[in-house]
C-alpha cells in the first residue's frame, strides 16, 4: 500500500520544457513507462500539443480547461486515445488527476 496525505503531496515544475506556471505532483510511476499525477494550471496557462503512446485519463478536481474542442469542468472525466493529439488551456484555475499509460509523445518540443 502507498499512501500520501495532502500535506505530503508536493507540486513542482511541470516536466515539459517551456511550460510556465503549470505545476506537477507525481504520485506514482507505472511499470509501463506511464505515471499518475496531479496537475495545477492557473487561468490562461497552456500545455502544448502532445500525444500519448497508449491513452490518457483525466479527472477534473476543480476549475475548467479546454482540451482540443472539448471543455471539461470539475467532476468531469475524459479519455484521450493514442491517435489523438491535443493541447490544454486553463479557462479557470484548475487542478486535475491525470493517469498516463505508457508515456507522453512530444513532436514540437
């Protein structure tokens, strides 16, 4: 069992070069190269276009982001498949749980 209290979860720099203001708290790494993490995005911040080697799951804890042409809000779940490139833009301050299977692909970074 692996348990972290909210006081033990530490946010730090986002792991993609050039992404400003977005913070990242890695929770666990997966044996397949993926990971689970919490991400915080202040309003107006963006995560550039990227893809995934398998798929990504996101559960919105607070705020609102645009993912491609879809708006996701607190309480929403979204799955992005490996054949879908997307970017994220925070419409409001946002925090979400992301589960990445097999890692991220970055063509433009």
